[in-house]
């Protein structure tokens, strides 16, 4: 329960950071870092929760079925986080490409 509260708190913090600096160039890297930290926290919370559920499976008679169900639920819970992480990686690549092109243009100017 505490982990979900922490995740929600981090989401609210990240939303506040995004609202303060929508698409500012100098702060873009800071926003991306904040989003990556938020996703890491969410992923960690899911992993912790499912680790607890896996431990509870060993108290049941049908351990393998329980473990399989927990793994399915974990993959399903991590899908949105992974999708956001892929989108974030694409944004970071685009930002690095833009910065590289800008450096090359600055270098080419007399």
C-alpha cells in the first residue's frame, strides 16, 4: 500500500515538473530525467509488489499456477511503464540528434 502511495506521489511530482517547464530547451533534459526517475519508481513498486505475491504463492498447494498468474499480472502491469520508457528513449534520442545537428551547424559557421 505504501509503495502505491509513493508511486502516486512521484507521478504528481513529475506532472508538476512538466507543467512548470513544458518544452523549454534548457530544461528538457531535466524533464526527461524526472520522467525517467518516475518510471523507475513505478517499475520498482510493481516489482516489489509482485515479489511479495510470489512469496505468498509458496504457501499454496498449486505453486506453479500461482507463480504463472503472478508473472502474467506483472507483465501486464509493466506494459504501460515499458511503453512510456520506449517513448522517453525516443524523445532522448531525438533531443541528442537535435543537439548534435546544432553543434555541427555552429561548427560549420565561419
